[in-house]
């Protein structure tokens, strides 16, 4: 199993709007590619007492690296461009992978 982890930092002024957009538009578009098996979304908590952090991790599960290559070749650029056009620097992302051993 491979997990494509996208960690995002959101401008606090737009947090609710962006979260709604992610859940109602962006994530469903990613899942419509039919290259990912499932996804989970988590709030990043740096301090359990003061949980006011505007970062989230979205983890998409893949069955193969080939599926990710197809996603990259056919879908990733357009989806990233759409995100950048809509929110610019109000939503910053970095991407990593987790591979189950």
C-alpha cells in the first residue's frame, strides 16, 4: 500500500471556505480519477493544548506506483493549476509518500 500525503497550510481568514471547497470539490475531483482507492483527511496538531493550527494532511491510498504515474501524467497539473488560480498563496502544499512495509 502506498499513501500519497498532501499536507496543506491554509490562511486562517479563508480556512472554512477552503475546507468546504476541499471536501465538496477538490477531493471528489481527485477521487473521480479512479486512481486512488480511498482518502482520509486529518488536522495537523502541533500542540495538544493549543490546537489552533491551520494545517491539514490529506492522505490518498494507492494500490500501485503505476496509478500515481498515471495521475501525475494525466491529472495532477490541471488540478494543481485550478487550486493555484482559486487560492494562490492562501493554500500552500507539500507532498510526501508513505509506503507500508
